[in-house]
C-alpha cells in the first residue's frame, strides 16, 4: 500500500511478500490486464471493465502504479482534459505473470471458467507462450506509438 507521502509500504525482504505488496491486491493486475489486452488508457475505459472497480479504488491503484513506475500518466496536448495512462516497460514485464496465472487458473478451475475465455489459454498461451507474450507486448507497443496525445 502507499503511505500518505506516496511511498510504498513493504512488509519484509521476502521476494514473494514484496511482489504481493506491489501486485497482490485484487485490482492492480486487472488494470494492467486491461491496458495490455484491451489497450485501455483512460479512467473511464477502466471503469467499464466487468469487475466494476470503484472510482476511488481505481484512482488509488493508478497512483500506485504510476509511483512505482509500472505506468505513466500524461495529460493530453490536443485536449487538456484527457489524461492517458500508459504502460511502461516494468508494466509490460507483468504480462508473463498474468499469462502464468491464466494457465494455472484454466488448469485447476476450468469448472468455474468454462470455455468463455480459456480457448486461447489452452492453446496459444500454453503451447506457444513465448511467441504469444512477445506478440502481445509488440501489439501494445505499436498501440502506444500510434496514440495521438
């Protein structure tokens, strides 16, 4: 969690605990998911996600991701009211973690998930993981470069 002066509060020197302090809440990876898979970059776009994150929580998580270098925040040049949130390299590095979570969840919780989102997981993510990850990251980078801010 972030303290009042925007510093990150970490519980211990354990890499698992530290990773959970940074990425382990129930919303952070969903924001990063929406950015890399859905190319979302506006506050309102994140609000449209099926998990319906409360506005205050979304605002707090975006601040946390910005302060830790996972995303950058840019005010629009053409429209000063627009604020863009963009993945930085560190944010893109979370994508393989999300792919591993999806593979694990599909393997062990398929009864809950069904076939709605798991087809790609069971095929491409599982059998051609490295190429899939690289293609998705390249796709995000192309999206980011094409933005007119």
